[in-house]
């Protein structure tokens, strides 16, 4: 019911993608890559899940407090959390994504040294927390305070940029399923992040992926953690509402 | 592309003035294009980028895109002047085209610092690519 409602509400946002059925980038991958993602003993992203679990339980900061010390067992406390991010951050009076929230907790509650975007520790913690939502539908919050940023994200998605003068929509709505050289263009659903990308030979965040698409069209990327990336993440989550969280996914 | 051809046909029907808008007759440089250099540029994924989207008579190149018409026979379908405009700024023909404008620096948004103020290809490279495209005649693709 809730899912059906979300789809109705979001329908005007994704007219062009709506004609075709929405599908995760997983569906476009080679069979071997799919098998690698689905087998936890072969999925390299599981290494970051394990590392994240260790960090979750490790005391940090002057008070010697761990994430588990406040939240308890992640399997219960963090289930469903990643599925509803980005969310509204009361303290910052702005939307915040999951990595941003984890970094904020670490700094303001643990009072531990900050974790930089794309640092191994922040990726590991985000992957671990994201993993607790695996299999759940992406469920963006209905908080009206997110609407303005989500619309900004939609505009950024539709805006042409870079020397090649291409928008996200031109590839991911209009050309999805076709091949850009050897790569099948996915519909750009943020289902699996952080994920292990064979091309990176490591795990990376959704913002790293967005940065890659920006530099691909020879545009100046936004900086990590910027409101622009969080706005695009919000829009992508609304566009992907109902699709399953796969973290940690594997992509070519 | 049927739509592009229809468009060109309509332009021709509309008379010589409009037909000029479908083409760029003046070469960009005084040096004639070199077809061999042009072929290398088309095949180069960092320079021409063409095979990211197009297929073409490049049996040695794996992983050609399928977002755009095959380049085989392009020299039979279009005149030199028409091809020049398609390379320089295909968006003058179709504002929604995904084909980048290879010789334009204006009207762009958030261009990366390494590319700012620079065209995708130089004037001479465009003439080289053109010389190559004109060798692609119908019937002898591959």
C-alpha cells in the first residue's frame, strides 16, 4: 500500500523512465558478475562489511564510546535505516546522506577524529549499516522539508553540463539499456551503494559514482559531501523507491 | 537516421537559403584534411570519442556503442559541408542531440577546468575526421 502510494506520488518525476520497467543495474550485468554479488563468500564488498562491524563495536573518542554502545545490535537497530536516506538533519537544518550522518555521529557524539568522505573507515561503516537493509525496498521519507532539495536534485539531473554537454537524463532515461562503448547504460538506481566496482578495484560511495559520471562528460565535479550531491542522491532515491537495497553490490 | 534525413529533405524543399543552414561549406583551416589521421581520431576513445556512441567500419575495435547511426556510408549520405556542420555543432540541427559539439566553447555549463575554453577537437582534427568520413562510401563498408 505504502509502496503503491509512493509510486503514484513519484510518477510525475519519472515520466520518461516510467515507460520502461524500472530495473537495478544488477539486471544489466554479466551472469558471472551477478553471481559474484550474490555469493557472500565471493563478493569483495563483504570485506568492508566485516571491517565495518569491527568499527561498529570498537570504542573511539575520549569517552571510549562505540557505535554499539549507543545503538546496540546493528542487525536490529540499523535495519531499514539506509533504505530511507538521505533524510532530514535537524541539527544542520538540511538533508544529510547516510555517510554524512555516520560522520556526524562520530564527530559530535563520539567526539572522535572526523572521518573523511571516501576514507576506508567511513566506507566500511556505511557499507555495514547499508548491509543491514539488504533486501528492503528503498523508502524515501515523506518529510516535506526534503522536497526542495529533491527538486533541486531533479533539476541537476536534467541539466546539461561539461564539455560534452550531456545531462544525466539524456543517458540514464533516454539511452538506458543501450551501450556506451562496452558498457550497458543502467537506469542509475542507487540500489547497491557503497559497492565494489571492478573498475575501481575497491569499494566506493554513490558520490564517487556521480563524480565519475560528471568527469566522464568533462564537467567540473561537485565536492564530496556538497549539497548538490545530496540533492541528486535524494532525487535518485525517490526515482528508485520500491527497488531493493543490495548493499554491498558489485558493478563492472 | 530517418528523422535527420527527413529534416534535410525538408530543408532542401524549403529552398537554398535554408539549405545553407544544414551545412558549413567553408573549411576550418587552409590545410586539407588527412583521412588516415582522421580515422585514427575517430577510433581513439580519448580524442574522437566517436565509437563510444557510433559503430563503424573498424573491425579491429571491440566495444563500439549503439547510441547512434553506423558511420559506414556517411560519405554517401552527406556532403562535406553537411558533415562539417554535424561535427562542429550537431545541436544546431537537433537541439536535443546527444552528439557533442566538437568545435564549440560557448553556451556550455560547468566545464571541467582541464577543458575550459577548449574545443573537443581542433580545427585541423575536424578537417581530418571529415576527410576520413568522406571515404566511407555505401557498398564498401568493411
